[in-house]
């Protein structure tokens, strides 16, 4: 109604004046609505994470120990170093943790990504014996033997699955399911053996010790037959 009235100063209708003079000079609205944000700072911990609002977010490992500027919006959390954006995360609720494994060095990321479940599944694709040796190690203690399992599976990058499976079969048959055993068999080309070659010819574990003492051991008057070891 006011736009249709004659203005007391301009002696024109405000609506006509707006459409004719003012409207053409206005810039278009931005494509996205204005979003209020909060700025803070966060120090990157040795585990490549920074705490922002009781949430842990990962940041590339090269920034460990640095304090970065953090832009917190309704939907995202952004980390800046000298006004350069270095990491963006979707904003999470309090008490949660968000990790991007690409933020870690490759060797550490590989360890965390290759979980026990991954090892189980990958080992089965390489052979029955590979699957059995991985299951054997993980059944002892999944965390302690995880790196060994990853190492055994990683041998498939250097040797064929057939050779790796044969080496695992020998290690299992000899009661020595370990990464070092499998690796040694492959390096020496002995995965076709029926026993571990470095244990062949070892002394009988039931052989008794010489229990006569040092005096009799080095006494030249005692014959070899008399030095025969005693058995328990």
C-alpha cells in the first residue's frame, strides 16, 4: 500500500521509483545463503589428530606438532595453515572420532587398514595353507600377530601364490607357523621340503648331559666310554 502512494519528498510512487531506478543497480543474491562460522585453533597431536569441540579429527601427518586455524561451520570443520586449507572434515557430534588413513604415513596406514578381517579374507585368496597359517597366528593374539600376518600376505608381492602356499604348508607341518619361517623357506627355495632344513640333523632332545662334573670331564685317565652321558 505504501508503495502505491505518492511520496511527500520525491513526489513519486516508491514502487515505481524502485523498479525504474534502484532495481537495475542491485547485485544478484549469492548462490548459497550466509552461514555463520566459528574460528578457533587446534594443535595436531602425534597420532595425527586434533581435538575440536570434543571431537577428534585427523590431519596430514606432516603437520604434527603445529597449531592450525580451524573454521567450524554447521556442517564442516576445516583446518588452515597460513590461510591455506589443508584438511576438511564433515562435522561430527561430540565424543566421536573421524580418521582419514591417507593422513598417515603409508607404512602406518597400511598396518591400520589391513585388519584381522582383511587378513583372513586376503589369505584365503592366496591358498588354503596361507589361510590356515594366518588363522593360527590370529587365534593366538590378533593384535600381537597382526604384523606377522600382514608380512606373510605381503610375500605374495614377491613370490607366486603357489610358492607362498607351499611354504606355509611346510611351516605348519613342522609346527613353526611364523613369518620368518615362511620367508626363509621362500628365500632359500626350499618350500618343496617336507621338513625345515635348518632343523635337520639336530641333536636328539632326549640326549642326556654329562653329569660327572668338570674334574672328571677333563681327567685324561677317564676313557671315552666312561664319559658316556647319563640319561635322566
